[in-house]
């Protein structure tokens, strides 16, 4: 498989653990044609006390909210999905992994009216390393403002993780990679900075940290929330405020946050160095605090860990 993905033993599928190879869908699934699904991305980390899933309940709560927004009749509660995810990690005998819950419309209706379509809910897990590469995590990534705008709330639901709305992220990511960059930064319809194709964005100006507010059309990232909390608790001034394109160019530091990307420094934006081009002190502090929190080394944040 691409991405170096190694199959694991089981996939959780509507209440049972089935072999990885059998986790397939019919070609006439509604979700395949129209993007009618919701999903999550979650990480489980190896800690001194065994594997722990980071903010699992918060991710499953977000999945339930996404389903509500898209009127997808999810048949499982957040608590049931949380238990299922932990059972899957246990049975797949994984220490550290990525988890991908997804719920989508299956067969039974192929018209746009989804009434009558079945709802399928599945969770897969596998070992996934640094999303933007080990070098990206260490030295920072090169990004470019995308020609594609982030989905706006007059046509889609930016705060939800609907499968269909990720087509914009795919277009933006492809465009960035083909042009020789690592990641894209998307603006909203008004031209304000929103986020990466699959990450929230932060910049540092004169010792203050700025990140676009949810109302700018960002996903309410769980890593974003964690990093805001960790930095504020450490005494750093963090502001949710509109970020302009000029703010990007004048930033002393910039970084992405996301479950897959974790805390990844940004070293160049639109062919301009961010600060000196080296990850700055607040970026390093955010990275260190986040790594310590997810691996259970900070007692104040142990409640974020769900031990399997
Ligand atoms: N924005 C987008 C568009 C995303 O897909 C993601 C990944 N879920 C994020 C931000 C980061 O969210 P989280 O920290 O919850 O993974």
C-alpha cells in the first residue's frame, strides 16, 4: 500500500472486529458518490503506562457533532465509539497508532435524497509516522498560500469533518506539492488566513501567539485547543484573532497543529523565510509541551489520555 501503510489485523465495523482485508464497501455506496460521510483522525501514543489515546472522547464528540450537522443518522454514541476504538487498539496489539473512524451512507439510495441509505460506521487503525515528514517536524516545512479558498459556511460546514468537503483540501495539497512546497495554507472568502489542508495554523509576533478564530471558518482542532491551553498555562499570550496575509509575512515564527501533523514548524511562507528560517523558541516550546502531554509526562494533562 502507498504511504508505507502496513495492514493491521482488524477493522471495527458496526459492532464487530472484522479482518482488515474484509473491510470493503460496495461501489454503489452513497458516500462514495456524493461525499456523504463524517470522519475523525486520532492518535494513540506509547506512554510509560502503556498505549493511551489522546483526547479520544473529544474526537468522538466532534464526530457526533459533524454527523448532526450533516444529518447523518449515526447509530453509535460517542461513548460506544470510544470503547470500540480502545478495543480495536487492544486487539490490534498496537502501542502507538493513528485511528480513523468514519461513518458514511452505504447502499439503499443512489439519488441525492439519502433517505433509505444504510449508515456504515467503521474504525481502522495503523501505524503512521510524522505526517509532514521527520525532517518537517525537525526543521520546519515550506508552505504556499493556495489558490483554492477554504470551504465557506455559505456552502458547506467548515467546523465539521465531512468527507466530501475534503476535496478542497486535496486540490490545495496537490497544488502545493506539484509546485514544490510541503503544504498549502488556505484563505477564507474574505482573504483571511484559515488553516492548512489538514492542520490549524499559528503565528508568533513580538512574543504573542495568534491563531484564526473558529468563526474565520477553521476546524475546531483538538490539537489547536490543546496547544492553546498548554501555552496559556505556561504564561504565553495566545490570541484567537484574524490573521492577514501580511501577518504571515511579518511573523517571527509559525507552526501547524493537527493530529496527524502534531506541532510542525513552518520555515517558509510564499518563498519568504519565517523569522530566521529556523524553528523559534515558542514553536519549540509548543512542540515540547505537546509531546510531553501526549506521552503522559505532564501530570496536569493526564486527563487528556485514555489508556487502552
Ligand atoms: N484543519 C483541518 C482541515 C483538518 O483536517 C484537521 C485534522 N483533523 C485539523 C485542522 C486539525 O484538527 P485536529 O487537531 O483535531 O486533528
